[in-house]
C-alpha cells in the first residue's frame, strides 16, 4: 500500500469494453483497450507488491 | 496440395482457439463459483490473476473473431507472462514451510499455484499454435462464428461482467483489503 488512489475493478471494466469492441468487430479499439488493461494491471501489481518476500533468492 | 494442408490446419487452429477461450471461461467460472458458493473472497493478487486470464481470453477472442494472427498470439503470450508474474509472486509470498497459504487448496494446490501452472501451459500452447499457424499473416477479417462459438464468446463476456460486479461489491470504487473477510457493498 502506497497511499496512491487505486480502483481494483478498473481492469475488469477496460477488459469488458475490449471484449465488447472485439464482438462488434472493432479490432483496433479492442487491442487499444487490451494495452490499457495491461498497463493498469502493471500499475496495480506495483501497488500491491511493495512488501519484502520472506525468502532469499 | 499445400493449400489443403493449410486449410486443414486452419480448421484445427479455429477449433483450438475456441477451445482455449472455453478453457479460460472454465477457469473464470470455477473462480466465480468458488467465491460465491464457499464465500471465499479473492485477495488483490488473486483478482490480478483473474485479470491475467481475462487478458489471455481477449487474445483468444481476437483469433476467434478475426482469424489467427501473430499479433493475437503475442497478446496471449504477454498476458500469460503477466499472469504468471502475479501468480509466482503470490507463490513466493507463501512458500515458507510454516505458511498455511491463502484460501483453501483445490486438489492439493492453492489457486495461485494452479494459476501459475495454467499460465505456463498457456505459453506452451501458444508456442505450439504458432507452429500450427506458421503460415498465417496479420490479415484481420471479421468472421461469422457458429452458434457454439458465439455461445462461448458471450459466456466469456458474461463472466468478465460478473467479475466486474463482484469486484465492485467487494471493493467498491477503491482498493481491496489484502486479506478480505467481507464485501464492502454486499452484506451477507
């Protein structure tokens, strides 16, 4: 937790929109929203992966 | 002759992509049933792994809707890598000998371990499909899908919508608790 705002359901929303565009035949919009979803995924990973792992690698 | 071979492999590829999308639906359905029936709330990393499966599913959906393309397979590979990263991180969090892990195990493994296995399998599957579809170029064309494939596509859409609603009920418009015990907007 870093104190920055985050909305957990956001990647599901962007993914749902991407699926809607794929169904309606708009490939470019679908791929664009796939990229947005992946970026949100990466940001949320960074948000939740701040703790130190209890192992040595 | 070569045309026949590629036509046969294209039918096989279409079937495999639809089957892959059905498998992703199976994973999302299992997670949905486990959450609602057994009242086990997903942690943020668990939700991120679901997002990873949804991203894999979008790559498969693109193959199903527009025909196979190296670009779509690349999206599946990136998605599986991202999902494996989140699942691997959660495995390492609970890898200590005295750690009971998060949630109930299923067939001897926790769900994040299953997720890691499935993401690795998705990568191997994509490598195999790139061999089968080696002649395909990036020539997107909207396809007329049969009723069974359309049902799989709409099931995928419905499952992602259900995940959106469940996440909204659990976390609202904010972050989720690291170890959630109740829904924010769903008194049960």
